[in-house]
């Protein structure tokens, strides 16, 4: 485990912050790290910035992330990793579909993808859209919000379907709520397009030992978190069930 300091903090909204760390990692877009918040917990986090700077983007959703949101420049964190299987670059024209903080693991991939790229970014409201300025500089950005306060009123899957009806994509990269990703899988299977999706599950070890993230014989931490559509169609729990901190299966 590396003990590192927070170099700076960028506040995006009341519930979203990006923490830049004084550590460099040789990571692949889509990989994750285990982040130790002293005295609180250790949690998995996607890397939203890779290369010259390393950063994680955190949504305030529970005790550990609330504790992180109280941290400031100069505070220390423990980081181990990177772990897991990341995204694989395919084709010359890609569609990226992100819901909420699902844009975090996709952002490094969008930056290095050399072909034509279209990004669908969805959120509940315009105030919760992340990295729009960064994306506009390097890709075609399409926005949707649940309340219609920015972009098209509706869901990211609605915008993605419209684009896929009009254009031909070589590959689709997805991250966000699992219900959204399940709909995208159905759409990609209908269109005959390869999809890669980053899954989220409760994790403890991060290296495939504890079984906390087991899903139909796969470990999300080791075999994923990125899975291809060829694998996802075989996973019965995808879009249906996950395990809580006690190992119980709960409905998604």
C-alpha cells in the first residue's frame, strides 16, 4: 500500500469531488484502486485521471465517501493497486455511454482513444453533470438529464439509441447504473455491436480472494471490472442481483 497525500481537490457539485494524489500509477483505463480512509474503511475507486496526474472522483453516498469529502489538500490516504481488467481499445469509431459518476473510469479512455468518439453523458440534473468541458474539447458530447435541465430530457440510453439508429459504431463503452448498462447490452446485441462495461460490486480484498464481488463464477475485482458483451450475456446476475457487505444477495 502507498501512503500518499492529496495534492488538490476539485469540487464539481455538492456530492462530487475529484481528489488529485501525489502518486503516479501505470494503470489502464477502467482499472481501479483500493483506497484506505484512515480510521474509516477501505473502498474500491475508479481512476478518473491516469498519466501525468492520478485522481479519483468520489460521489458522497455513504460513511467512507462522506469522510473523504471532508478531507483537504495535504491529508493522507492509503492506496493499493491498480487492480483488475480495464478497457480494450477497439475500432475507429466508438460510443461512450456514462450515467452519473460512471464517466470517471471512461474519461481516461476517451482521452486516449484515437478514432472518432461520441460521448453520451447522463445525470439526474444538469448540476450533476461531470467533466463536460474536458469532454467537449476532445469528443462529440451528447447530454441527457432526467429533469430536462440540460440536454435532452430522458435517459442516456434514449440518446444512445438515437445515435445508434443514425450512425454505425465499432464499439460501445459503458459505465453507470447497472439497469442502464443492462439496457445498453440489449441494445448492442440488437445492433450487433461489441460492448464493454465496467461493473461495480462490493469489494474487500480487490484481488479475487474474499469472494465478496463474486458474480456467476467471475470476480469483478479480478476478471473485471470491465467485461465484454460476450461475457455479460452469460452472467445471470447482471442487472438483477448484487451482494451486500454481509454477502447476502439483494435486488438491484
